[in-house]
C-alpha cells in the first residue's frame, strides 16, 4: 500500500502510517530499529531496495531522505516536504517513508526525521553516496547509534578513508570494511591452522580499492609486519599472501564466487568467497550496533609503511 502526501508535515506522515497499518490489518508496530537513508534521487531506488531486503532479517522503519535544494521552474512552493508512505508488501517487512525535502527544508532534515523515529528503538543512518566529512557531527548522524558510509561511492576512496580516520567516532563504519568480513574470517582460520609466525604479507587488488587498503592496514596492525600492496586487474580484492618460515599462506580469488586456500604442507582447498550484495552488507551491519573496534584499528593503521607494486593478470 502506498500513500502520497504533497506539501505535508511529520504529523500527517505519522497519521498516514497508522492508517496504512490499519488498512492492511497490522496495527501493531513490531519493528526493531529506524533506518535513515540519506541519498539523492539517482541512488534512492537501489538503496531503498537494499534496505527493504535487509528488513527481512531486521524489521525496521526506513526513512529515505532525498534533499532537493534547487528550485525547478515549475516549483512554485520552493520550501516544502513531500512524502510517499509505503506499508505492507510495498515496504518489505517494515515500513518505508520516502521524504523529499525542497528548498530550505533540506537544511533542516533532522527536524523532519526526528518526529518519525520509532520510540525507544536504535537509529542507523546510511549514506550510500556523498557522506559528510564528519558523520557523527552531522545533524542526522548525531541521532544515530550506527553511521554507515561507503568509500566505494566516491571518486577518491583512499582520500575518503583519511577523512573517516580524522573524524572517527564510536558507531562509525564503512561498507568497504564490511565487505572484508569473509576475508578476515578465513585468514583468522588459516592462521589458527598454520600456527606459524607471519614475517611478510601482501594484499592484491584493483587500484584504489578501499577494502584492500583497510585489509592491508588491519593486517599490518595485527601482525606487526609491513604489508605490500600489489595492484592487479581485479575485480576487487583478488588475493592475500602471508609469508611464514615454512611457506606461504595464500587465499586467492581472481574472479567468481570461489577462492582457493593454500597452507604449507597441506593440500589446496576450495572456499566459497562471493562478492556480497549491498542488502547482505547492510543486514550484517544491523546485527550489532556497538562500536566496531577492529574497523577503528584498520582505519587508523599506517598506510605510509606499505609497499606498492603492479602485477597484471
């Protein structure tokens, strides 16, 4: 069910949500959090779809904030709020409200969002693109227990990581780090099996890959070794090599959903290591809303000590 509201207010939106729930026969609110997505018109559809898929695991109220600061020739009311309320099958397992703020209303988006937050429920804010330099001090970010950015969505991802490191606050995270969870799990398992001292390390990926940069910093901080950054044709992270006195530990995924694990003195194994969808990444981030200490370690790890080389497949 969809309800369109033009030149509206937060109270009218809340009333429409109640009416929508009653119309579909579910008057009780069973959602566990509020997800606020701050995006532009171009990326709103994909971001909303990902949030709705994630809501199957985490039923939530999703507020999509689309700021329109410029007046169009046909826009006679330059400062206003339009909304599209979705409940039932049109909103996954929760509720979705698409908020289009026009003119000066865009400068006060937090005042629009605040009355629409679920009471006594955590708030997560996600910027699919164009995140603020300091998410925790952003008016919307200040409302959240978890603030999600994505270094992949900017022209200079390594520069974006520098901004994230400078402004980091507990609760901040980035999808470039979330994409590494399977890699980190497999590397930890491999080191448990090998039980050997790591004396060198290398991370192979496409150029300017923020996940590879975070992985290299994390390995350097945790293992205390210099990490070589090797540029390949990709896609994304293609391999990690850890040197030990007994030989190399290698996880290699040149392409596709499968990787190979090589341990000294053991037969090669095949592992599932697919590139996960945005919905899967968001669902993972919603499982825990406390500070991600390992992300902070990786973010503040030294990038200056890494060596770089180029290898073409």
